[in-house]
């Protein structure tokens, strides 16, 4: 791997580093198995967090812990943001431990909470935001419900604030900061509402029916007083919901912020319900509904993975034909990150997966100093900025017309000349514009590779 030539290590205390540390623990098993174990660890952590929250809220293991397992496979997982999955799972664990330690001395409670805040931030900075919102919603409901005195009110505010201060100091003064222009961008409200469909994946209509049936059973159980709701947890979910409605899509360099809270809302909302089914018919009906839905969903996911793997294997075989040490530009469609199926996003990462371990370079290996333990060497950072994968796609991919040619500026053509190949990746049909600088090299399902013809 040609790290010294193209990248240099940058191991400092930064958000997102938690995922890299987990992967390092499994790296001895190889890249593929190590990655699978890391993903399994994320799912186990997420499930454990929901079990802990149900036990903390209801003082027992409830049937809802099994229902919560249906939330593990969601659009956040399809988007590949495994670091955020660790982050929100640690946040939910932090809330559970905070509830369990309610009768513990404030000093010990604050110290443990500080640890969870630090761990959540280490996994993903938004994990810390989720933990703060969960705590705020939970404590606000308790203050209103129980009419605490000034001493309890001050403790509910001061302990989390004191726990946050060391973590905030580290984030603000001990981690690298983005130097780019800060901006906030809002998408239409309907898109923020659509984000609540995060549990729906490959077959959204049928999955929606399954989740609706489960929600109907819960409503019946609540109506028959065979289920109780933890109002404080519902307060946490409600506060997250309010923030979701006013959440921008982009904050600075980060995008997709308005799609990150709903999965936690679903998790906390499910955990807030304590099922105590006394009617045998209702209990069996719900068990059967959940079991059938879970088995169907597992079969659907397995079938989709098998079909997708054929595309990935085909694309990887085409990438294998590229010589070791080659400079490869990755091009992908602008809507790759909005693809629910996950195919487009998975294809996007294949060149980095295939080319970099063989000593090559591609510009999609994310290396932001504020988020990743690698940074690009300055010359290659400038090249990556000039040849963004979506920018290349917009300029080089066109219609099937014979006279549809490239429309690159002179500076963009100079930048492309530094590459040996360009890999275009999309699960959908596309046509690359004709130009004498690009010579077809390989074509397979999901990928077209062109050799860059260097000027003399």
C-alpha cells in the first residue's frame, strides 16, 4: 500500500476515530473478515443499547427488546455510516446508564456520563449531539412530572453540563478543525419528514405494512392497558422529533444531517413501551406477526445481498485488470448518496477497496484532518479537490448521442492527465461522452473503465 507517497497517518483525538480503532482490533483477520466483524460489532452494540434502555426504563427485559431487533437493518446501515451507528448506540447506552444511576452520588454519575459523552464523540460527533438531546428530553419530562425542588433541578442541569465541559474542551481545542467555509443548507420539509422512513429498505411498501401491523398491535395493547409507556423516554423521542423538523441538511462540510435522528427516535420510542400482554390471543397474534415479518425481511435482505454481490464481483474483476500502482479517478452520479438500495454507494467505494491496497491512488479515500486518521499529501489533495467524483460524472457522462463529447475546461483536462484510468460506477445504464483522451478499457455490470491517453 502506497501510503507514504499519497497519504500520511494522522492519529490524533478526532471524532470518527472510534470506528478505526474497532477495525484495528479485527485487522488481524484481514480486510474482508475484519470489516465484517466490525459491522457485526456495530449491530451487536446497537442491539445491546436497546436492551439496556428497556431494562433501565422498565426494570426488566421486555418483549419490545425483541421487536427492536427489526430496527437494526435500516437506511443508516445501507448508507455505510457505521461510525454513526456506533455513535448513536453509545448515546442510547449513556442514557440507559444515566437512568440506572439516578440514585447514585452526583460525582460518580457525572464521571460515568462524561465517559459516555467522550466515547460517543469519539465514534461520531453527532453521537454526542444525540446523547445531549436524549438527556435533555428525559430530564425535562421528569422535572415537569415530579416537580423537583431547586436542588434536584440544579443537579439535573449541572451534572450533565459539568460532564460535557471536558469533552467540549477536547473537541474545540485538541482536535483539528475544518478550515473550509461554514454554511447551512435546508432541504424541503417533506424530505425531513421522509427521513422517518429510515427502517424501510429494499421493499418499502411491504415493509411499511409490516411495521404498521406491529404499531397497530402496540396501539391495541395500550388501549387495553396491557402496555405502559415510559413518558420520560417519550419526551426524549419527542425532543429529537422537534429537532428533526428544524434540522438542516448540511452544516459546514457535513451533509445528510436531516436524516440521522429518525432511527434513534424509532429506537427510543420502541424502548419506551413496556408490553404486559395478559390476553393470550393478543400475545400470540403479536408474536406471530413479528416472527413472520422478521423471517420475511431476513429472506428479502439475503436475496438482495446475493443479487448485489454479483454486481460487485463483476465490478471488482474489472478493477483487477488495472495495473498495480495506477492512478485511478472515480466517477459516480450525484444521486449516489440518495440511493435507498445501497448499490450506488457500495460501488462508489470499490476503487478505494481495490486500487489503494495495490499501491494505487483514487481520490475518494476520504481524508479530512478533522475526521480521519489519514491526510492526503498536499499535491494529491489539490488533485482530489479538482476531480471530485460527482463533478467528473457531470462533465463526462452524457446521452447516447454519437456527437455527445466531453465538455472539460483546460484546467480540468490537465488534472485528468495526471490519472491513468477513470472508473465510472453506477448500477444504472449510462453513456460516457466520447473524447480522444479516453480509451475504453473494461466494461462490466455497474462499471465502465477508460484509460487516460496521456499527451506527449
